[in-house]
């Protein structure tokens, strides 16, 4: 098993959740979302980070491989932990499918996370938990799990009025 195969499996796993809606709306809950949150002990909480980590957790568990990330619901804590290990980049040219995109609202601890599934010249396609299905609505506390295309302005490194803090380079974290 190589890293590229693992990452393709993670992306397929995440794609299977696209379209899952919160029930009731704005509750951060559904049968699937509760299963995503359960390993973190945070049922009913914002789940963008938990969704991405859950996709890796379930895929690595099925393949009997070690889960390298800390179990956290905080995008900023996840980024900081990975940065200490040398697993992050702010260089968009280094971003690959399977990497984890970390947003930050201004310079607060508020953030958002997304699984990168495709990289283009000036954008990334992502699968995200706890976002909206369009550019309207709340992008970091939305109504479900959706596939999104996020523009990336390389000169300012921003998207959708959120600062892109950087990317977690998953290939550096995986031990295969």
C-alpha cells in the first residue's frame, strides 16, 4: 500500500458523504454527522475538522495503518501540531490532493478545514464538512457536507473572505 493509494481511498470515502445535511437544520447533527463526531466526543459541535480527520481515521483503520494526527476539533490546533512536525506549507505550488486546507478568520482562533481533492492554477476543489453548498450562506458553519471550489488568490492568499492559513501536507504525515 502506498501513500497515493491511501489518499485516493480517503477522497473516495469523503465523496461518499457529499450531500449529507444537518437534521434538523443548523444542529450540527444527523446520523452520519453524529458518527463522525463520536470518536472526538463532541456530538452536536462544529465538525469541519472532525470530518476531514474522520475520513483519514476510518480509511487508515480499515487499512490497519497508524492515524498520525491529534484528535482535535480545532483547525488551528491541528495546524499548530502539524506545523511543529514540519507537515505544513503556505506555498500553494506544493499543495496536492489529499492535503488539508486550513482557514483562519483574521487572527483569531476561529477557523475551518477542508480536504483538497483537486488543485488547479488558481483554485482548489475541496470536500468540506459544516459548510454551505454555494458561495452564499455560512462557509464555516453551514448545513452539511459539500464539494466546493475555492478560489485562491496567491498574492494575498485569501479565499471567500477567510485567510488561508496554510495546508497540511498529508504525505509527510503518513507512515507507510
